[in-house]
C-alpha cells in the first residue's frame, strides 16, 4: 500500500480499516447503544465503528478509555498524552503517535516536546518531569516491560504523587493495547490518498 505513512508526524493521518466498519445506517440497536459512549459526540471514527462489531468490548473500552485519559485528578491531560505518545512510539503506531503528539501540543500550546521526540527519538532533550514520565511510559510499553524501581523513583523525584504514577501506568498500558488493535485492524494513510 503506497499511501501508508511510516514516519512519525504530528499531522494526524487518515486511518484505513481492513475490516469493514459498522455502518450507522444499518447498525443494530445494541451497536448504536454502545456507540453512544464513545469519546466523540460529533463524529464516530472508522476505528470505533470497526470496534462496534463487538458490542460488549466496545461498551467496556469506551468508558475505560475516557476514565483513563479524561479523569479529573492525577496527571495532567498533557502528561497523559505524553505517556500515550511514549507507548505509541515504542509500538510504532503512527496513527496513535500523531493523535497524542497533536493533543499534547494543543494542551501545552507548544510543540517543543513533540518536535524534539519526533526529531531525536526517545533520547530527545526533555525537561526533568517530562523526561521521567516519557522514560517510565516507554519502559512500560516495551515487551517485556523494562520498567523497574529506578523508573518509579525517577517519577517520584520529578514530583509525581501516587495518583499521578497510577495514571502514568494506566495511560501507557492502555495504549500498548490500543496500538496493537490499530495495527491489526488498519493502516495510517495520507488523507485523500
């Protein structure tokens, strides 16, 4: 497939599913019910419509995603996006990396962190808190995980409390799973390509 994107970018690509997404016009009442709890109220993505083939999983996935990424308290939204970005970089999930890099830059109103990561990779020059968060999430996302007590101590030393550390672990783990779904179910492609 010549229009598949293989390099990290903050420009969110299109996503071309390999499994035909559920059509809203022919969705069952159960599928429509499950689709009501998706993160977006304005547009249902092809990814979520593809997941709608398994109503029970989607009914659990969407609230879990929302709870981990949008919950009040714990790490900031931008830091959760950085954690998801780290996992997506480990898994080379171009689509998810673009989404989380873009969201991080929007929330921070600054592209410096994501520019550095996409230019210099995991060893990019980051501030101490971002470095500790990124390194821990990156280590957790590897298979098998290489995160250890030094990573936990580094995030504590960077000022994260217990709730923030749990958010870091949850957001990295969530995207270890989500990246694998994205890889199997479709490809990141150039928009209009």
